[in-house]
């Protein structure tokens, strides 16, 4: 999972985004910092859509809060749980291993949802 996290961080930084994580790095999420030093987007790394459903914040999420991205392997994209992710306002960001390199599918489209 760390290779995916590191690859996404490099891709975000290459696009000029300010990327950070929690100060003790216990959970592994990364954030894009936006205006006023507030989170413009939160990226959590999961193995399956079901894991994302069960572990990502399920409380009240308002439109004014930053978007949440579940970074998931592309090979599970046919999972019916993806529909529930959408209902929870969690945006799937799919990745695949392309010849030893982590590639993100439709990354720029996903990033258009950041609040920067």
C-alpha cells in the first residue's frame, strides 16, 4: 500500500498541489492542502470498496466539507459496493500496476473535485 501512497503523493506534487499527512502518520491518509491551510481533499488507501465502506467516516458529511477519495485497486471496480461508495459521497480513485509503475485511472478528472 505504501507504494501506491508514495506514487499518488508524487503525482499530486507534480501537479503543484500541497500534500501533507497527519503529524504522527498513524493511518496513512494524505491530504491536499487548500485555501487557509484547510484540507482540499482527503485520500484514504483501501484494498476493497467494502473496506472503504466499513472504515471511512460514515457520519454526517456535508457538501462544504472536502471531498473524500477511496484509493482502490482497479481490478475490483466491478464490485457492487462501488454504488454504496457513491451514496456515501466517497469518490473512488482507481489505480493499477502498469509494468511495475503505479498508474491512476482518470486522476485529473478526480482532482477536478478538489476544493483548492
